[in-house]
């Protein structure tokens, strides 16, 4: 829990704002140091907002290619991981609904299900006093938007490690050992080892790969969208570091 609280202090734009604020507070007493901190905060904020920077930060997180048809034939089920929710969305009449990251996973998972005719498990629990688990929202979206029924709903997990633990328990009872694991391309390198440690054979099924910036000046103009993409990438790098530390502690 301490990591979850501290990680936001290490991520843009808060870390950049804190650097600039510290520089302003130190400017009168330590002018050189204060000036350097203000410049560092501003330059790092603008740098992380560049399309090429956000692209390369995400690209380094994506080692897996989409599964081939031969690899798909080895799987016995599709597991779609929850990626978050939007609160009180009006367009579907559901109240809460899957967020954009989760919709992308559901879309690709639905496509794989139609290609392979494999059963689907959706995984995601409750976070902050919500009334419906994320997996319940995902199952509803699969049924109403894609016309597919989730065979299993894992609705207790709050982390990737718990996704793996609780999903594996359900699949073990069904006699399933090999899965297609659907998530964002940048998230799967952290998710795959967790499911493998839980005892499943995992075929990565990545979606939403980093999109290469267009040629020309526009690729070097800072934009808020790319700052968000950079922040997501840095969040994932921090997540991998935390999971590595937890894995070493468990050993």
C-alpha cells in the first residue's frame, strides 16, 4: 500500500511540479540550485510530452507479438484482464462501465473468441467502495456490446498478482491449463510471469501497441496526450520494479 501511495509522487506531472516548486522555494537562498530545479522540472515535463519520447518509453515495454493461428490452437480458454472503470457513465445506462483500456482488451478478446470459439474468463474485482466488480462490468459489456457470454467471472482480484491467483483457481477446477492472456502490450510482460507462477501455460495476446508518431514537426511538439502516455509507461516501469522486489522477497 505504501508503494501505491508513493508512486504518484514519482510520476508526471506531480514530480515535475514538485521539482519546480522546490526550485522556487530555494531560489532566494540557493539561487543556482533553485534555478536548476525549476529548469529540470519544466524541461522534463516538456520532454515527456513529446510524441517520440512517449513512443519509445512504451515501445520498450512491448516484447510480445500477437499470437499466430497455430499458437491460438494450443489454448483452451481466453483470459481478459480488467484495466479500469469509468464512473457513472451515462451512454450505456449501466452506471459504471469499463474504461477505454478495458474496452480495448474486451474488443480483442471478443475477436479472439470468434476466431477460436474458446470460452472466456474475465478478471477484475472491487477497488474503492464500488458496488459492482470490474469483471461484472466486463461480462455485461461482452454480452451487450459483443454478443458473447463470459464462461467465468473472477470478481475478487485487485492486482495483477491476484488476477493470476484467483483466475488460476477457477480454471484449475475446469481442467484448463493453457490460456490466451489478453491485456495491453505494455502490461503483459508483468502479467505473464504472474500467471505462469500460478501454474498456467500462457500464450500472450497483446493489444494496443505503441503507435509510431507521424513524420515531420508534429512529432516534436509537446502534447498533453503524450504526457499521459509517458506517465502510463513510467507507471508500468515502476510496477515491474515493485513486482520484481516482491518476487525476490517471496523466494
